[in-house]
C-alpha cells in the first residue's frame, strides 16, 4: 500500500480519465458520416478547410471525415449560407459521398479564414498553440483574439508559443489555457454576441447603439490610459435581473480557443436587460447616441485619423439584444438588411443526433475540462492519439457509405482501452 500506492493511483486515474474521454466521445459522436450536405444547398453549417488540398474552399463535416480523412484540416466553425465544395469541380480531390461532379459554388463567400488566417492580426490558427479564447463576429463570422479586441493585454512573449518551433506529433508545446492569462475586461458571460469593427463600420445602426445600454464598446481616454467598457458594465447591469450564475470554473476552465461564445452559452446565465417597448408609431425610440462612441466612429471612418488608438470600434451585445432594437420604420429597415440582428440563425446539424455538430476536438475538450488541470495535459496527448486512430477506424465506414452505430464506436474504444491497459501493464 505504500510505495505502490502512488503508481496504482496513477494507473487507476489514467484509466479513469481514458474512460471519461471514451464515454464522452461515444455518447456524442455523430452516428452518420455518410451524407454530404451538398444536396441541402446553402446553409449555416460547420465548415472545414482542408490544408492538404490546394484549393481554398470549404467542406462539410461529413466530407471532412469521409473524403479528406488523412488530410490536414482546420475547423472554421459555422459559416452561413455555405454549400459544401467537396463534390464540386472547385476541388480536385474526389468526393466519396456525393459522387456526381457539381458546378462550382458561385454563392459561397470565402473570407480570410479560407486562407487559414484569422482575426484583424491575420494570424494562422493552431489549436495546439493558441492560448487565447477567440470570439466569432456575428456579422462576418471571422474569429478575433480577445487581446486584439483590447479585452486584455496581448499574451507576453513568454506566454506565446515558441514560433517556428516544431511541436512534434504529440503537441508537446501545449499552450497555456486562457485561464492562465489575465481575465478579460468583459468575459463570455457578460455578452451574447460580438460584432467586429470592420462590420460595425458597415452597419450604421450598430454605430448608433454603440456605447449605450446593452451595447458595449471598449475605449480609453488617451493612448496611454487603461481600456474600459462603455457604458460602465456595472451600472449597465444595475437595473437588470442577475440570474444565479454558473461557477467561475465551468465558464473559464479549458475554454477552448475558437470556442464560439454562445454555443455553450446555455450553461451560462447572463444578466438580462428588459426589452425596450416597441414604438407603436410614435417615432424612433433608439437611445440617444453616446458622444464618445460617435467621435470614435467618426475618427475611424475619417481618412485623416483611422487609428484605433482609442477604440477598435468592436461592439459587444448583451443577452436579449434582438428584442431591444427600436423597430420604427427607419430602424427596422436597417435591421432587416442584416437578418442575424433580428433573428438568431439556425445552424445545420445532421439529423438523429442532437450532439452531432460537435467536433471531435470539442468533445475532447469537454471531456478534458472535467479532468484536473495537471492531468489535462496528458489527456490532450492521449486524446490527439485517439482521435487519429478513430478517424482511421471510421474511414472505411464512410467510404462504403455504411452507417456507424453505437456498437461500432464502442468496439473501437474497447479495443483502444485494451491496448492502453496492456501497454501500461507491460511497462510496470
Ligand atoms: Zn460535403
Ligand atoms: Zn483535402
Ligand atoms: Zn466529400
Ligand atoms: Zn488577433
Ligand atoms: Zn465582422
Ligand atoms: Zn428607430
């Protein structure tokens, strides 16, 4: 019980942690990888960029598993109005799920994410080294670093992953999680949606609301002053009903970089502002514009001083913002030009499985977030290895158009567990 106990504990813990991963993944894995979404047309759906294929196009999640299995890919998360490019002539690699060659999708929009670049800093995204939470813009659906939105200082050089360093297949350079960084000026629990300044500058009604109740911007008085939230976040929430909030840890722990704020928002109760009553026909009830914000947008749009020294002009909208817009004839016209401001969009999920829109990485991270921190690092390695094996295992199913059922997935994990146990026992 003495010298062996720590070993035994480690092994038991290890197996337990594997069991957790296995269980999580098996429960939530999509059961079908056999249908490309091409026939469904343009939808808001999870889109993957294949880095191995030379074409800067997007593929659906089924194709990412079935057709580009051993290709390097980046998950771009939901993109609206997107049709899978895999079966089209735009991509040379053949689609195994939808075998009719289709014409190029003229209506798909390809932003910089399709060059594997993200945020206004135009950095590539590497899940293994990114240590900041990124926020998706509601309008352009690009992703932004919290520090690039002035929510915190950029990670210092020692926090930053060593660049141009080979991380090896095991992802040895596991990045620090966001919760090791200083807290963000406003966190995901404080707002529902984010619109980047590039988009705000094209949407006048957002400029008008910026800096008023439920529509935050991050500003500073002088280029040397600290960043602050406008309007003051505490005052702004004063009249609202604060619902019992989820423990800090479940909000921040292992919050995955690129994890879209709001997707897991169901677990986070946010402060909710009461809607502004709609005008009958009495005229515009939009709030009086905030002067500081107006000056900022004037500066940002002027060719004289487009410097974002005092604000980037990003806007953070709090929960319930869709019900709070003024709906006078003039405001509603503006809002209707951007339907996502009025109605929450549906993101396509394959039928028959409520969890199937989750990515493998997300499943893994969900499992990992339940592990103690120090074991999470081991878990990441184990999970990455498992994911590779799993993709290999699933490939024939996808290629033959066979439906993967629960038992198949279980069999895979059982085999994997056996292997791990055997190799552990062998070592000790
Ligand atoms: Zn597809
Ligand atoms: Zn590919
Ligand atoms: Zn395909
Ligand atoms: Zn950035
Ligand atoms: Zn944007
Ligand atoms: Zn109005």
